[in-house]
């Protein structure tokens, strides 16, 4: 949905989403673009919203984790994460989902290597990654 906000263009997209638009699904973690927890999709590309300035977002399409579910129904990707036990503590999950969604938008049938590469900017301390890769693989089928 189109959104217009009057904020300092120097704040991060992450802070704009969380503090001004109250879209708290995008997680704030490292703040230096290392963990991927804050990943959102900007004009089709995954970005670390902690490094992306609000002013850069003007006129762009921003896709957050809140947009995955439609009409209260989880997306195929979200369901696959649950079915494959790709969620442990859940802190990295929104970023993982958005990196995976960006990949699937570009390539609906990725190889395991392409999935690994797409998720390489997202850190998880709990799952060991195999369940996450399986979830993305199954969502792509």
C-alpha cells in the first residue's frame, strides 16, 4: 500500500518501518549489515534495512515480512518454514524469509547452491541452516 511519511531522510529504513510505521516484523539486531535480521525487499532486491536510509526509499516498492501472509493466510514459504522446523528462536526468521522470497521472485526453481548463496547474508544461531534450505527448496516446488 502506498505510504507517505514526514521523517528525517537520514534515519534508517529499519527505524522508519519499526518506529514510524509500527511494522515490527523486521528485526533490529546488529545494526551494521552483518546478520540479515533486518532484510526487506526494495524494488525486488533484498537489502539490509539497517544500512538503507529512509530517504533512499522514496518512490520505491518496499516489501516487508508483514506482506507475506495474505488475508490472514500464511504464504507457502512461511508454511514451509513451519513444516520443516526452520524456525527455532525466530529472531532471524523474518530476514531469512525475505531473502528467500527475493530469491524465489527472481528464480522460482533455485538449486540448493543458489539457495545457500541467497541466504549467505543471514545468520542463524539455532537451526544449523539445513532445515531452512529444505524449507526454501520445498516452497519452490
